[in-house]
């Protein structure tokens, strides 16, 4: 799966991406997509973890698009065994590695039967 597949399928099936400056909370058993950019403003490399801090999501998929067009894909959530997750944390997470002044684009698909919040932690 490529990042173009993700973007194009969303645009044709569900509408288009919309910019939001406010926290959204929704009760739904459907999938919710988030898209945002993260920039390293430091003069040195940055390594960290992006977390979705709410453990009630059934399935979360992270797609991290780097400037060289490589994509890191991580599937996690309550429907994924802990032994198959990239971190043994209860919260969903993905590793981030950014070069100085590098910007990455992140797509996150969250599927939950509970309230979904748009808060993320680095």
C-alpha cells in the first residue's frame, strides 16, 4: 500500500481532507483518519515516539511518510496482540526519526467503539 492509495481512496470514497484547528471527539464504530506534519526544528537528529494516549482504540494504523518517499506503517491497538506490536506499551505508538529541519507527514487511522480524541503525544 502506498501513501497515494491512502489519500486517493479517502478522497474518492469519503470526501476530502479537511483542516481542523480544534480537538474533535466522536462516538463511532467507524474509522477516523488524521493527517498532520511534524517538523524537527533542531540542528541535530531527533528520535522519539509518537503516541495515541488513549488505550481504548480497537485498531490504529500509523503511516509515516518521509521526504525520501519511504513509508513506515505500524498497526496496533486492542485487536493486535502485544507480542506483534512495535512497543509493549498499552498505548498505540510509532517510532519517529527526523534529520535536522526535516518534516514528515503522518496519517493515522483509528477504529474504535468508544469516544475518539484527536490528541497525540511525542
